[in-house]
C-alpha cells in the first residue's frame, strides 16, 4: 500500500469534504461553535461510550485546561465535527486561586491532578514557550482524521516557532507517528487508571511533507 504524504492527504481530504481548522480566541470567535461541538464529541466518546469519570455539564466535557487561552484543532466532515485536539503552550498559567495550573502532563507529574498517575514522566517536563502540549485528542470515523489533525498541528506549531510537542495519549500513538515518519520519544512508562492506558511522548516539530 502506498503511504499518503500529508500534503496529498490534505488535498484529498478537502475534496472528500474533510476540513481541519485551528481555532483560537479572540481571532476565531465566529467559529467557536466548532469548539463547542468538539467538547460535545468528547462527552459522547469519553463519558458516554468509554464511561470515563470526567466532569461534564450541558452535554459538554470540559475542565480547567479548556480556557480562552487554549487553542483547538477541530476536524469536520461536511460541516460536522468528527475529531479534535487541545493545544497549550507549556509556559501558560491558568487560575488565580490557591492552585494554579500549567498544563496537564506537568501538573500530573507534580501531583496536582489526583486522577492521573504522578509517574507519567521520568522527569518533570519543562515550562518553555518552545514546547507545546497535545491532549484530549478524540476522533470518530476514519483513522485518517487523526493523521490529518496531527499534520495540521505540526504545521501550526512550526508557524508558531515551536521546537517540540508533548502528547498524552494511547501507547498506539507511536504507530500512528511512525506512519507519518514522525519520530517520537517516550518520556515515561505506560501508565493506567480507570480511564485506560496512556503514555507521554515527545515529538519534534518539523516538515512532515
């Protein structure tokens, strides 16, 4: 089977009705309904289907890392949201109370998040404007949607001047990254909780074409 290059994949995807968009506030408030639909998809998959014990309200799954300084990458098929992911720069701080949050992977390693194992990484990950984080990636339908989202993220982060991106997800992510010729480094062991198994990966931001 011929491996499809990301540039070809995007042109074919557009022709087939797929579109992947980067949405940030305040520039893209006119498209924020897509973020809302992405949060609904997270609730449908993570809470309703997988029965993860996550906070949800009004058919949306969201938490402290879903804020107006979070960037979202959302995939649609003929206007319907079929996947998405959440992006945060690792030097961001959210919250003004007793506990301030940086990003999910680091906060878990610091013991701030009781729902996640503290041993996610061999060392506490950095807070650095050149390093970003991908979390809450969810896709329904074709596996190619995941590849399209990752390729879009890589392009966006390159434009933002990022060097690397940290990803918290299924151990199977490495196989997907390999299919894109995207080298990944495991930053910690495979961890498990009531939500399943996951691992932290570090990926360089580079041309996938």
